[in-house]
C-alpha cells in the first residue's frame, strides 16, 4: 500500500448507511422496519444487476423508486410513506466514524473520490447534506458509462481521470461483490466488514479486511 495515489470509496453501505432512511421512519413502520430496509436494498441491487444483463438501463434513482415500490408491497407499508422514504434516501446518514476519518485522509497527499452507482445529482446531494463535499476530489458515477458495478467499465473511470496504474488505487467497499469487482479489475480492494459477514467466493480475496473505516489509517502508514 506504499504506492497508493488514490483512495476510492463506494458510497452506499460503505460511507453512508442505506438503512438510515427506513430507521428514521421506524415509529411509523414498526418493528419490521429493519427487514423492510434490507429487502429494499437487496431488491435495489438485484435490479441494477438484472438491468445491466438485460441492457435495459435506468438510472439509480429510478431503480431506487422501483425497488421501494416492490418492497412496500411486500411488507404492506402504507403508500403515504413513499415520498418521505425517498426524500430521506437522498440524505442518508454517514456511518459515525466517516467524517473524522475522511478529514484525516484529506491531510495526506492522495486523491479522495467516490465511485458509485448513484447519479451525479444524488451523490452531490448526499455529500453536501452531510457537509462532506469539501473532502472529495471527485464523485464518479456509473452514469458516465451507463452500466452498473461490477462491470469493469465502471472501475476504469477513475483510472482514465487520474492516469495512474490500477495497483495505485485503494478501493474500499462494504459490499463483497464490489470488493471482488474492483479487485478482479486490478485495484487494491479493501473489505469494510462492519457486520462480521462472510466473503463471497468470486475469484478474489482482499488483502485487507477492516471493521471500521479508521483502520484504513493504520494500513496506509
């Protein structure tokens, strides 16, 4: 990791808590809020992969709406909550340690960027609403190539912008399929495993696994 020139982060589930929208409505949703939140996220990801395979692209916001509609029906959640949940998704909360760690990384001579399925508008709103917009050099969206992760065209976006070798990128994601996608592409992928999950068998094993983002600072020493 001594030759790292850029640190690229996944956004959803890695820096920002995808369950925080439903959690903020848990008094209205009830005890099933967490199961509903997980179902919404799983459906959202499935739709990105299926649309990539079908070559029927919709942007991430449209996919988020479609997956929410299915999830609300599956969990019998009152349709009056739809707009509130969508508004909250635009301003998801970062995980607790994220702001401080990003500020520490900003002091190093490294490029800091997000590489995400999110649209440019969503990503800009997400970082601005959490006062993190001054910490990133770039917010890269898959909309530049019109296909979702883990397609290699996505991981190629920062390489073309920064004109650096793949192995000079540290890529962090909490999603094992994304870690594998970036690692198979050639990044130094690091798995942020907050929930003690099991890594998928996708022809890649990350050299580093961390439980919270602050451990990245030790890896980069």
